[in-house]
C-alpha cells in the first residue's frame, strides 16, 4: 500500500467545494480545508505507485477549481 499527502492550491473561494469533491473519490482517506500556502490537504492510499499517479492525475487533478497539486509520498524509515 502506498500512502501520500496531496497538497492542493485552489481558485479563490473554491477550497470547500474542492475538499468535498476530493473526499468523495475512491482512494481518498480524507480531504480537509487548511490555512497557509495550500488550501486543501488530502491523504490518499493506492496499491502501487502507478495507481497513486493515476489517482492524482486522472481523478484529483480533474476536480474543477484546482490550480496546482504537490504529492508527498509517505515513507517509513
């Protein structure tokens, strides 16, 4: 299982609707509005790195109102 945090910037005033849309996607464990340089942070899970990439590119980045994402993969050292 691959887990990651997706840091998301949105259009002004869209953070709440983006978080709600992302939270409904399969593979998304949680999505919350936050303050700071990012507007939404999502925790996601996928079976493989390739599946994680497909989730981010094909589903999350397709949500209307998103301007930029940054994927931070969880590592266990």
